[in-house]
């Protein structure tokens, strides 16, 4: 009898488990009480990230959702409005928190497949200073968006338009380092690219628990006064953690050891997209980074998902497309098995 093949979990890059080296770093972490701001490991993480992203200050957060919400609440007061893409995480996938908890009105705008909101639409959505309207305060963009890098030239134009019109800018950079690694290319310095992007925005939120492979955590970076305001909101939202150095140690380990290797995830995602594109009745988009969207001509997504699962391949779903995400815990063997499982689905034997 052979042991069953291990599951290939491509639902998200959040499913990674901490490596042995990461667990060792967590176990050795020096800790304090971060609500008193005296956890040395949290303080070191915040200093390192702020420095690497060229910002004044950083704040460790329990989740990306809380990080984005604290940013929105730091930028916008009750009755203010933020401009955001229809498909953006902060608008669509965070439970409406900005409206519910921040009394901030979202103004969602159409986006293309790369996450671009047309400059003319941004311009047209900025409300005049008139008591009929919410006060437009902030433009929020997302990079990467659906595994695609938001073009740098576009980010320059959109953020300078926002600034000219007196708006603040926030980037949901949950996967900022995936974007930076893709931009840097082989031999390039991802941190140079990450700084280039971060410089365009007032605040940037980054996730440690996605491709970087930490079990928990995000951080918000930006000017010291905004980060102070965000710290007040974080406490009110229940995000004041105590001996959080155990978690910050995982994030620090990820920053030192798991950034350059994101290129491996991107290469596997490209290999997966290319492998799937060769199958009859399968359309797979080749991503800039680590997320592959797949459409099947003859099979509803729900059924494909169930049949893949029976073969030990766990995928996610986005509407009528399948979503497959590569990460630290997937290797070339897993990608080969995935392509083979799709071949059976598409009737190729
Ligand atoms: C994952 C993610 C977040 C934050 O999600 P949490 O699950 O709250 O950590 C925010 N934005 C984007 C684009 C994400 O992918």
C-alpha cells in the first residue's frame, strides 16, 4: 500500500505553515507588553519595516483587514468618503467595516482586470465642497490586484492627481512584496522597488501572513502622526496585543528569509498557467505574481472544484472562475499533479 499523496492546497497563500526556522525564531523572541509599546521584538519589526519602506513609522496589526480599517479611520472622519475600486479588498471583502465602524462612505469605482481605476473616473468622483455631499478625503488603491502588478506609471499618475485635488492616498499592499519582487526581476533588489511604490502613498498596509509565510500579522506604515492615530483606532478595535513579539519574530524572520523566494512562487504560478493553457477547454491567465485564474469551457466552477478536491487538489473560487495561488508550501511536484488533475477534468485522459 502506498501512502495517499499529500494535499496540494492552492486556495490561498494564507495557508502556509511556519517553517522550523520561523518557529525557532518565534520561540526565542524577546517579549514585553506591546500595549505599553515595550515589546522589543514588535518595536524592532516596526523599525525595520518603516526603514525598508522609507516611511517614518510602522504599526504591527493582527490582520490586514484591521490594518486597512485603521488606515481608513486615520485618514477619514465621520461623513468623509474614500474612492476605491469595486473589486478592492477594502471595499468588497472587509465586511463594509469602513462604513459600519468608521462612518466613512465608500465611493466604489469600476476597475479593469489589473485593478486600474481610470483617472477620469477618479476626477469625476471627487465631490465639490458642498453640504449635499460627503467630503471626499482619500484615494485607496491595491497592489497586487488579483495577482497583477498595478503599473507604476499609473500609480504615479493616480496618486499625483489625488494629491493635486487635496486627497490623501492609501495602498492596500497586502502583497506589496510580490509586486516588488516581480518588478525587480532576477538579481534586482525588491526593497528598492517596494520603496519606490511606498513613496507614492501616505500610508501602505502590508501582510506578513500571505506569501511571506508568517502565521499572523500585517503592518501599516506611514507618517508618525497618522500612525499614532491608527494606534488609537487599533486599541479601540480590539487589536492591542500584549506579548506580540512572538508573532513579530515570525514577521521579522519572513522579511529576512522569505522575500526573494517569492520569485519561486511566481515561477510556479507561470508554470501552472502555461501547463493549464495547453489543455483543451481550459483558459488560464498567466499572472505577474502568484495567483492564477482559470475558466473551464465545459464544467461549472463548483463541480470542477469538487472533482479537483477528490483528487487532493484544493482550489479556490472567484465567481465562475477557479483561483489557484502558489506559495511556500507548494512545489513543482504539486503543480505537475495539479495540471494532471485538470487534464482528467478536461477529458484529456
Ligand atoms: C488578505 C488581504 C487583506 C487582509 O486580509 P486579512 O485576512 O484580514 O489579513 C487585505 N487586502 C488584500 C488585497 C488581501 O489579499
